[in-house]
């Protein structure tokens, strides 16, 4: 099943000057992060993995994006992968994403796209709301409540920026969270639902066309290919947001 929604429309960091290969970042609170960079384009892409995962989840997507003109950085969040010497303090992880954005900016990126998987999607959305350099977010399997980052609270300040939300229909909570995000954002947006494609970055294997969708979203060809008038007039619904965010106990908390 595919549902379409579209409209046209203070960090310290130290890193290698290379545009490909290993990169070492230092966050504003002094945590060292292992990262890897590809490409040398004027637009940056920061890849943010799920909890318990690492930058290795992006090993095929990252070089493809770089080959298509993007400057790409994949980092290991604190307490994960090569950054495992630091504790996995989720509340402090926005600083990790901010450090990655800072590195991309310092290496020539005029704007940054954030691509996040599951917890990484919620984290990317939270940082995007307070960082003007971020142009959009690709949220793969966003969660209703990811380590305290609730979808109802991560959109403050997101404004008119574009959003691609992707989920697998059998991952019910992520499908609901993705639908909710599409309902709540006001900029260019698209909801992609796959059947039995897995969760997070694993959907890149479960849905063979997902890499192409992400690339076409980031380079703008996806939105340009759609008729803006038809897109605005399309009467397509993902569900009533009131069924997703109810009063009293939130669905995020009831269905954890």
C-alpha cells in the first residue's frame, strides 16, 4: 500500500579534513564520536542510526548518495559502534546530531538533510526543529515514543520544511507514528507504507525501491515529478490524528 501526500513548495567539532573515510567528532559536551564520510557535494546528508545499531546500517545507502552529489556523514551515536566508550545517554544524543551537522557545515555543506531510522528518526526530528541549517528529514520507521522522544513533542519549530515518512504496515506503531507526522507537518510531505518490509534501516533491504525513493526525495526529483495542483486537491487520508493522539493517556504511552 502506498499513500501519497505532497505539496511543492554552539558546537565544538574536530575532524579529519578528508571528504571520505574515518572521521572523529567531538560533541559540545566532550564526547568523541566515530564517524565515516563520503563525497564532497554542496548539500550534506547526516545518517542517524537506531538505538542498539551503528553507522554500518548505512553502508550501501551512503556511497550511493555520495555518488549522486551529496556530502554524506554517518556517525555512531554515543554508546554505540565505535563510540561505545561513551555511555549511551539518550537524553544527550541531540548533541551528537548537532556535532554531525556542524562537521558537514564546516566542510562546505550549505544545507543538511537528516535521515534517521526508528529512534534516529525521532532524534533527527527533534534536532531539526531547532536547527535552521536542516532542510528536511527522512524518517524511516519513526516511533510513537523512542526513549522519551515522543512524536507529539519533536515537531516544535519544524515549520514548513519537508518530510518523508516511511514505515512497514506490519510495524503497526511505526506506521501510526509516520501517519501522525504527515498529518501534523505543513510543508511538502510524503508518506510511504510498504508491506512486510521490516523496520528502520532494514527496510532498505526489505523494500528494494526505498534507496531510490530516498535519493529522489533528497535531490528534489520526487516532488518535482508530481503535479502540485493535483497534489493539493488529492483527498487522501492516513487516519484521524485524534485516534492516534488521544486525550488522557497518550497512544505513545499505552502501546509501548
